[in-house]
């Protein structure tokens, strides 16, 4: 059992001593002087609620209290099904899963915490703002994109619309059926499992119902944090999922060579059968990014078409929303968590006829070098109900303390937390059409300015290009930043051809007159290994100037190679930093680096020449 701060070992000992699989022990919280006390009033009392039992099944409502916190306590759709018909009642017998006799469905945050500790699934970390459960996902500390597959059902709707290739690797219905049977058979050997029913998409017009089947409590905790939660069991009455994910992460595909896959890891989606299976990877992000790929498939096919986006979003007090596009590590989460603006979401959104809306119910932030000074909102969001993933812990006697500066495990340490952990989150999770579109890049060459203004045509070019650097740890095999181009700032998740999303963005920009910008959170004064990464304060000040309108008070200089406009000044930003050539010891070396990067842009864009309604090649850099 994990140790925790405050000497509360008797609490964990009581969990270890519990032998009942259908009823968890009562817990009485003790008074705390921690800073997070305002979030979670203590001295709760527990009542068990046994419902009427039949000979074959007993149905339990939550055995733990709804806390005095109205937001956290508002999510109570918890049920425990026990007995021979538990799988049928939980809705998973339709999948062929009939073996487990105890199903923990949509457990509350308190219940999940107890299960995690009792099952010894990780450790309890003493973060500054409260005890937080933490897990280690083994060698998989990032997504495994080479192991994601989509079933090619010949002649189907998905067959005709999916952009088949390296990103959307095809596999056969027969391979899927074998893996599906393997996953079902595995769960049928288990006495218990965890089922989560929730939603993806805050706009009811396009919202999807998603079901997850997991073998561990922390995995249900992850999707409970990341997807939209039901407030009560009544919201889930008659729940028929639009898609189901069976996560058998502890199992591997021993027949991967016969199946024509790349390894014993398999993440396989069958659009027509509305189901996916996961084997061999424990990384939590596989759960959320798989559903994001499906939203990228579904929404452009709506009537009228909707634009799914790999971006964060926030909104000002006057209703002025903004979007932040970018890959992992470019600052989407950090920059959207703004104390002066309300957070809509940090990673995945849609843009429809009503405006923008969040796909998720939580945030999944990187923790590398995290501090309260540089990223206060994220730092303070790490308390009970959050979950740390692959974060180093320091053993300090009677407690484990997170060390966000220790990246010996991975540079892709993460924390997931429900969005209400951000004090000024935007409760509707929807807002009007955005005023500003910001393309975030982490430039490993030290060429891009910290900020530049784009014409609408340049915006399309750079959206399709999606230049950034893959940051260490976000994918297997990446140990240091490397330059890459990722269409629409999310090529790994695009199921249609990139130009389909570009054309949707073009329509939105023209219709709503949104402004577009490049913001570089990467290196200045030289390339990676020579220069230094932009400070968070510099990037934040550039973004603030966009959002508060003060950037309109400056003059502009056109870049001779890329054609974008660079501001002469921005409040609290060194003017030399705004012009990257001025930060290099040898300007001639900068010129060479700029030419090299421009050539990379041009070479990458060749595959898009002549595609779509407009050829945007002419709006790229000149070499």
C-alpha cells in the first residue's frame, strides 16, 4: 500500500484489509490544513446504500458520500453490479463479456481513489495542493502511432472516406475479429472489471456516447477525468454507446506477425462495428486520442460539416474566444490556462454553426519542469481527483513528493484532471466563434520569430503545413526534439485527407473574419543544443498582446523569406527577441538556417500542390 503524507497509514491499512468485492470500507476524512481544503471540505461521513437484492444480482449505489463541493459531488452516476447477470445489467454482455460477476460502473472520484489504493495500482503522491494518485505505465510513456490500425471494410462508408496510408493503417476485418475475441475471452476470465459510460463533445447536436471497458481502476479514473461525465444515473438510462473501447492493455498480440501488424501492441478501430480493442500499451493517452481520431472522422460528415480541431480554447469576459493549435509540447495546455480568461478546453475541440465546443471533460497536461510560478493554474490543479502519470517521486520519509524536474523516466510526464480543477473554467464548455486563431510551433531550428501575423492565405498554408518539433517523450523512440510537419497540427489523428479540414477552416475564417497568428514556443538565439528555449513569460506576453488587442498599436516588418509580418514591439518582450536574426551570434548562420527551414517547408508542401479548392503553394516561403 502506498504511503502518503499526514500519517494516514491506518486509512490505507483499512483498505488492504477489506475482502469484499462489492462493498468498500467506510472512510472518515481527517481535518487537513493543506491549501486544497477549500476545494474539498473534510470530515465526511459515509453511509452504505444497499439496494433490494434478488437471488441473482445485487445493485449498489455509491457507498461513499457526495462531498460538500457542489461541482465535484455533482458527478454521481456510480453503480456496482454483482451476481451472474452483472454484465447484462451493465450493458457489456452484448459485447460477449459475460464472465465478470462484479462490475464497477462510473465510480465516483472517491470510490476510484479507494480502488486504486486497494488494488495497489500506483502510489499516492503528496502534491503541494493535495494527495494525488500516480501511476507508472511502464515502457509506454507516449502514444505508439505505428501500432494504431483501422479496419478496412471493403465497400463501406469508412472505406470510401478514410485517407488510408501511414497514419490510417489498414487492417482486415478478420484480424479485428480475432483480436476482439481475444479481448472478450480475456475479460471473461476476470472476476471484476470497470465500465465507464460518458460523452464526447459538449454540443448536444453532435455529442457521441462512448463506453470504455477497463481492467484497472486508474484507467476508469483517467477516462472519468478526460471525458464528459454524467451528473446522475438517470442521464445514462437507456444508454446505447455510439462507440465502445475494450482496453486489454495487460495482454499482447502474440500473433502480430501473422496479423501483419508492426509489434505485439495493437490499437485497432472498426468504424462499422463501432468498437476498438487495445493490447499491450498501458499509456492513458491511447484512450482519449483514439476517440479524437473518430471525432475527426465523424464531424466533417455532419450536415452541415463541422471542423474537428487539435487545439485548446479559452474565452474572455466579453465572449471573445481564441483557439490555440499545436502538437504536444508546444504550449496548448499552458497558454489556454490563463488567469484572465475562462478555459473552454486544452486539447480537442469542434467548430460548428454555433461556435466552438470542447470534446472533453478534462485536461491532460505535461508536467516537465512544472512550477507554480510559471504555470500556476496547472500546478494548482494537481490535487485529489487529478492523476499523475509517469512523474518521478521523491521519497521523503512518510510521503512521496512529485519531482517535475526529474525526467529520468520520461520528458512526457503528465497529469490528467477534471476541467473544474481550473478555477476559471468556462462551465458551458461552448463559446461563440473565435476572434483569433493561434498556430503554436516549437521550432527546433531557432528560426521562427516568437510571434508573426498571417494573411488568410498564409494561414491556410501554415495550417496545412503544421510545422513544429516532436518533443521528447510524446511518442516512442523520440528522445530529443526533431523537426517535423504535421498537417493541421494533428496529422496523427486525421482520418480524412488534410485538405478536407483545411477547406472547412477556410470557410470558418472567411465567414467569421478571424485573425491568424504564428507563435513560436521553441528556440531562440540558435538551434536546439545551442540556443535557449523561449521563456514561458515571453510566449505568454506575445499571446496577451494578441488577445487584449495591444499588438495593434505597433508597426510591422515583413520577413523577406516567409512573408509574414513581425511586430516592432510588444509590452514586456525584448525587441531583439522579436527578430530572431538579432539573437544569433552570427547573422549569416541564421540566414543559412532560415533558408534550410524554408526549403523544408517547400519540400513538404509539394504533396499538397493542386489538391483541394485552392493551391496555397504560392503563400509559402520564397527560396
